[in-house]
């Protein structure tokens, strides 16, 4: 076991875990930040997506030892009041059905739009294709990304 000093959602945390513990389990089991979901455990579905220094990463395969001095943002830290443009677009378009994948979808979209504020339809499809929605709300997800992009430009 080792002590890790982490910055998550602009707050300092100390946690003692094995160095190879995936960030997902540190967030959920050690720190009580349960907005990030477990989906597949092999970085294929996107449910566990968080930001590391602003970049979308899959927390289910990212060992806590790889964080270093990086800053982690989870869905809980994306916005204080749930009013990030992507979150608002998700509500406006009524994206969620079961909602399980939505935190990962939102985190992927938020990082993407930060890097590419005026994406093409093809870029939206390509980027969001890495996130699986078992309910099949892909058309609403794409629409919400477009809505969020239009409101941030």
C-alpha cells in the first residue's frame, strides 16, 4: 500500500491503496465519488470516463499511480450546479433514458468540445463512438453535443 495525494474536482485527497488500483475504484470505493460508473473494466465502453488535466481518460484501466500531480475532474466536479453547457444540452435534448452511461458520455463530450469547439457531424460521431449506450440514444447524444457546441461558440 502507498499513500497517494490526489487533486480531484479542485480538492485535495489522501488515500492509501495499492499502486495498481484503478482510479475508478479509488474514486468510488475510497473517496465516495460514485458518479463515475463501472461498465466493462477494459476501457471499451466509456462509462468510467473522467478528465485528467482536461483530457478524457478511462478510469477503469488508469492506475492511481499514473496520476502523479495531475488534476482529475469527475462528473461531480464538471460544474458546481450542473450547469455546464454539455449538462444543460443533455437536459434540453432529454438524452438520458436509463442514464447509466451518461456521466461518461458527458465527460467525453465536454473534453471534446473544449478541444474542438466547432466540430463537424463526422467529428462528433467519431469521438462519441467510443462510448456505448445500451439504450441506443445515440441520435440524442449527437444532437446534445451539437446543441452544446452552438451555445459555447
